[in-house]
C-alpha cells in the first residue's frame, strides 16, 4: 500500500481513493450514486440530512457517506438492503412535513427531493397527522421563500458562512420548529447571494423574478456568457418560446466554478425592459420619427460615407465580431478614430498598452498567490467572481492588501489597507513600503490594477508606479478591465490606429462630422471626457446602435438603430485571462432589433466596403482570429520613463461605478434595482 | 447488613457547610492534589490509577474514564482542554446538582487532577442554565477558594503545573449534555452535536484536543487517588467499580439522592433504602437510568443488581442512575407520551430522522390517548422508532427510540387496550372494576 492511495471496495469493486477523501467523493467518482441533500462539494460537510447513509462492513449502524473518511480495506455497500432501508427511512421522514405541493412549486421538475422521492419514497404516505407550516420570509427582491418546503439541509446557511463570508441565513429554534431565517428581518445582501437558489435542493428558496412564469420542462437550456465584467462567467439561459425566463450558472471550474454573481443572473430582465428601442428612429428638425430598417441603414451609410471626419466608439462589452467589423468599417472609411476605452480618462502612455488587458495569471491561479496587492479597485463590484477568488486565497493564508483611496468592505481578513489619499500619492509614499516588503518576500505575488485606477485622471502614473513595484519585487502585474470584452476589442483592433487616430476622449472633443456609437450610453457609460451628452448633441450627426432608448441618447443622437442584447446575438468575449468564449444567440430579438454584427455587416455593404459578405458570425470570428494570430499575454512593462502625473490625484475625483449601474442592462434590471445594494447606491438606504 | 452511603462524591454531606474548603479538607480533600503538586505522581501514574479503579463514565454511556483520558494525544504542543459536563438534563437525574451544591471542591480537585493527567492547562465546567441559582455560585465560590488557597493558577506552588478552571452556565437545552453539542455551546454557537469522527480527543473545543467527563466521574477522582484504585474498585462488582449516586424518583416512599456502592441489588435499593413502593402498592415498572433507558418490568428489575453489566444483560442500561419507579396505577401510554414529548421538544432539529420522527411519535401517541388511534399505529410506532435509532448524528435519536421500543415490547397490552377502547386506559379500567 502506497502512502497516498487508500484501497477500498465499493459494492464489491476495488477502488483507489486518496487519504482523507470522504466515501461519497469516491462513490461519486466511480458513478455509484448515493442520494444526498445536505452534501455539496463546495461546502463543508454537515451530515445532517442522513440521506446518504450507506452500509460499511463492520459498522454497527449505517454511516453517512459524506462524513466518513476512507480507510484502507473499507468495504462500502451503497445498495445493500441495510443501506436502501436507511435511505428510504430518511426519505419518509423528509416527506412527512413537506407540503408535497409540487404542482404549484417552481422547483417541480428540477427538484432534488422530488427526484429522489421517485426512487426512495413510498407511493402513499403513512403519515396522517398534521403537517408543519412555516411562515415565509421576505429576504429581498431576488430570492423567493416558501419555507414550509424547507428540509433543513443548511446548504444556504453554509453558503453564507463559507462562500460569501457574510452569514445571512441561519437556523433558529429547535427540533421540528427549526426555521431558516435571517434572525433579524432583513434582505440578503451580497453580490453572490442568489446562488442559494441553485443550492436549495427543494423549492424553499427560489428565483423571485422568475416565479410562476414557466415550468422547467417547457424551457430550452442554451449556453451563453455573462456580459457584465471581465470574468465572462459561464451561463445557461433558460428560454421559453424564444424568451429568456431565467439565467443559471454553467459550471466552469476555471472561471466561475459553480457560482454566479447576482448581476449576471438577473440582468436578463432588462432584455424585456420598457426602454427597449423597438424600431429605428431618426431625428428630423428636432422631432423623432420611426422609420424602417432600410431607410435607417441607408441614412447611416450616407452619413458615414459623406462625412469628412468620422469617429467610432464601442462599448467595452461589444463582441469580438462587432469589434472586428467596426475596425474593418473604419479602415474602409479611412478613419483612425476608433476606440472602446470609453471609461478611461488618462490616455498618456497609451502607446505602451499591452496587446490586451491581462490579469497577470489565470483566474484560478489567484487562489495560489501568497501575497496579492489590489490597487484602485472595488473588486466586489468590478468582478464579484474574482473577489470570491481573492477571498479563497485569503482563507488559504494569502496576504491580501488593498491600495485604495476608500476602504471597501471584504468578508475575509484583509492584511492591510493603504488608503486615505489619491492613488499616486499612496503608491509613491511611505505607506506602501510594508506592502512592498511583503511582495518581496512572497514566492507567488500578484499586483492587480483595478477599474477605479483605470478611470483615474492620472492612470498612467498609477500604472507605471504599480509596474515599478511589481518589477522591483518580482511580482506579477495584472489588470482588471471594464466591460466583458476589453481584451477582445483590444485584440480586434478597436483602438485608435497608430499615427493620427483619436482616442475616445479626443474623438468626442474633436466633434467629427459623423459619430457611430455602438451600445454606448453617453451619460452613464462614458467617462473619458466630461459632458459627453452635450458634446455629442452639438455634433453634426450621431448614429447610435443601441438596445435601449434613453433621454441622453435622444438628446445626443440623430439616428437610433435597435440592436440585440447579449441574449439576442451570437458573439465572442475574451476574458481577462485571455480565454476566448463564443456563444450563440439564445433568445428571439425584441421588436425590430437586430444583432449588431449583422447591422455592421449591412452598413459595410452599403458603404461599398470590400469583403463584407460574411454569412455567419463564425465567418467574422475566423477572419478576426486569423488576423490576431497568436498573441502572448503580457503585462504592461513600463515606459522606461519615470511616471508622469498628467491628471489630478484626488480621491474625490475617482470614479467608482456601483455594482448595479455597470451597464445598460444592469441599470434596467428591475429586481437588481430593488436590492439593498442598489438602493444604497441610489442613496435610499443607509450603510 | 447496613449499606454504607456517601463514600465518595457525597463524603462531606452531613457536615456543617459541607461546600466549604475547610470541610472538604477535613475529609482529606486536596491531599491527592497536593501530592501531585509535590511531584509525587506523574500524569501516567494518575491515568493508570484511574484505569485500575474501574471508574466508568457516569454520564450515561459508561465508558471507562481512564481509557478515555489515555486517548488524549500525549506529544501535542498546543492547548488541550478538560471539560466537565454538568449539563445534568436527563429526566429523573439530579445528583450532579447535589455535588455542585454540597461538595463542589471534590469536583474542583478532580478537575485539577484530571487536567494534570491529560496535560490540559484549562478546564471548563459547563453547567446547565437551571443551575444558575445555587449550584453555579457554589461551584464558582469553590473555585475562588481554591485559587485563594494557591491550589490553582499558573505554576501552582512552584510545581510548574498550570491549571485554570472556569465555570460556564448554559442556556438550558437537553442536547447540550451531548458532549459535542456542549462544545459548540461552550464556543458560543448553537448547541448542535458534531458528527464524529473526528472525536473531541483530536478535534474538540476550539478544534483542540479535549476530553469531556461527567461531573460525578471527575468528582470521584480525588477519592480514587487518595484511597487507592483497589479500594474504589472493590466497592462495586467486577466491571463497575466504585459508588454511584442514584436519583430515585416516582412512586416510592422515600425518593432522593443516594450514593451507594455499585452493584447494590435493586430490591435493596427499593425496599431498604427508599422504603418500598408508596401507599403499599405493587411495582409495575422501572426506568433504571434516566428516561432514555429502556423501561424494565417489575419482575425483571427485581432480579437485577444496579451496575452496568447486570442492567445491560437484562435489556436496559445503567444510564445516569436516575431510577424512576412506577407503581401499578401508572398508565404506560401516558408515561411514554410524556417522554416522547420531551424528546420532541429537545431534539436539536439537525438530523432528519430525529427532527421529524420525534414529533411523529408524539403525535401518534397523543392520537392514541385521545381515542383516535388505530391498531396499525402500534406497529408504526415501533417502526418509526426503529428508523430513528442508529440513523442520527448523536444519541438523542436513540434516546427517543428506546423508550418507545421498550414500552411497546413490555406493555403492548396497555397500548392495544387503549386503541381498542377509544383512549380508555387499562389502569382506569382496572380501578373502575375494583371500585
């Protein structure tokens, strides 16, 4: 017997296990299914549901497979009469007080209790006494509660304690009176909170906005990718007759594991927002008029063709395909004014930008760092899934430090905050020195530049100082980036072309004769220059390709072209670790909206550009990929010059985009806007 | 032969102010501890002595105390803990309370010795919430006296031995008498048993090696060390050394707490010590060790001696020594319902079978008593109890199941009668017939 192998037998078959593994991990690995409710591979073992009782030779009683470590020579029987009898006994107990209201329960059809009751339950209950009824709780706009259905597995409780780090649900009372609740009545309030919907094995905690709107078996499950941050969490959209009814996580251990930020789960509501632009519109003599697509496209093409100066601006969440077509269009139009960096305010030193903004390591490798320094980031808002990885690193013993004007709240032990001044001052002063020492001593260290730093008026100085620290200490340098596809758009060349190209700020300030906005809301998304709405409104002609209509767009634009949201188009995002993730359209377009890549393709035809005869978005992607080639992920390496401070270094001048204001979708997702966090952002809730 | 009482834990009883250090010292108190402080006994020698004494855990399970102590890791650098379980909550049991009220120093000295033997420098005494009034202050006063006398603290009397003792008062939950629930409660969490393994000897209080012993077990240690293992072992029969404290309640002439040698015949306990069944009635049944022990019909227990082996062979267990005596007028269905209500109320609610099953049992019994029972319910009662037993994290599930199983085994006719007669009790029928 080798030290790192334990030989056991499962149902008569020899199996090799690792020391310390629980029996259920081994039975899962070889596909000998053991029923369970409380066990979850991402959570601590509770062993309270007693559903996974199995028979182990020599044990006087049935043993929970989830809590029994393997021992050499152990013989496990998952389906012996004693094991089955114990599992059936537990099922009978679980069902006596369960309301069995499957026909009116949203969990029906995808319920762990319902499924296992088919295998382990009786056809008729022997219980003929009164059932327990539990009052429902209002725990916020995201998660509905039907606590009578609760089977007390405590997965939701352990999620709060172990994954969020912010315990919000707990058990009170004893015996059959035990209830899961928030103790003091309050909303659950964490950027990952709604994962308890997926964890709940019954219909006790469910998706509130989705409530009673579809049945699980009616919907089609389609894979897609989250469009709100640089992580690119993997999703499934559940679609009923072309309409997205809900979003659930698609497990990907390398990216989002099995979790999903609430933002990614509930932003789909905005697809069906009343703000959707249903049809193309044109402004004539200050009056808006609905027009058809043909007229609209011809108007846009005419303007673009005729204008002497053209500027093209894309959202950092535009797809690779959209970006590639935009770049090709710019090339044809002979303009170099092209950019997606609409949040950036300091473009000096942009010639030293790396090929794409890169995390500096893989997402999963964040957990392996010994020392992490996060500069200018409210990372729980900027990339909730990365914040979770940071927390895991901290729990594993890493020193996590934040250099930030403001101290944000984290639910783990933050080793140090360097705060209270502008970022340039913090990075060049004495306060940073202890952090630098820690970096020097670490084997695996990461310096991460966040989005607050990215929007800083002296960003290039911040970046240069951060790069200097990384270089001096041997730490890796990484950066977060705005939107879902800053990396992909950089690679696709949605940047001012070398030479005379204007960056986002200069472009708007220069007032070109024609401007094309791709999914940009100039009032909320555009930080590169001040008063963008007014400046655009002054311009001769602004074409806005947008899923949404807003007062700002009505003021700034002259032609509105309705495009699909992430759900209504195929496309590709490249996340911050450089992973290309393509997805198909999952939902029918709303109104007359069309996928933006198709709109751009037709515009290309109409301005007589060559080679705009793509049939599918895959054709566009293939061309783009061939053009990009193999790009090595590299961090910013410094300009070789001492950092120059080009803008003011005032904390008050830093822009922190709140969690639920990050893009047009999120801003219009009604349930998200009713969360405690959103109301706090809006100043309606304290603290 | 007169049976000698109050030999070990109750040895100060009857003396004026029996709870004071002065009285305790008149009864050879702290002599053993002072020998240890003088360097006369190694930890290993203490453990061997306790092993040889045959002392078994008095909390109910009867695990050999010395053996339990030897499970504590020896070459462990970090903190180790001793925890005394004074969460005396088993229905019918009230003798630990008497130790705390009348002889707390035996516990304080026992804790010091036990902690020393296991290399623990901190010991907690977890007392049930209901002890707030008198037992808790008495214990606290005794600890203070011991500190003031220089018998506790850091480097006690220059011996190099550190021992700090703290009293802790719970909030009154039966489940906190389960050792891992007690640890959770002591840590400030909900009192819910942990699953084992890991056992407390490896992962106990605050994750550190911890031994949990019953009050009476620990309070017996000073006498064992002072008078010797052989003396203690000889007090009881083979396999049940020493004395036990019996809390005798129910239908007897003289209920009370009695410290008696292990192995005393039940007949002697009932008739000679407790004055027999009250009102001249006949004995029907006895629960010998607290409500979770299996009930024994009169004819069975009258042949037993009160020790671990005898009661186990007769189909029950010694438990906590809480002897509940029931005379011929007792309705066994009503008794069982009362017991089942207790376990329903005290289940922590963590494991499915206990959380759901205890209430089911209670409701079935209630229905039977209300005259709405069916014969099928009797089989169902046993079946539900069987499905709880052995399926839970802690022994509370078993404790809820055993009474049901044993009451129906021995007194099935009473249940059957009630079901067939719309809730009328067999004893009511008998007294009506007599009248």
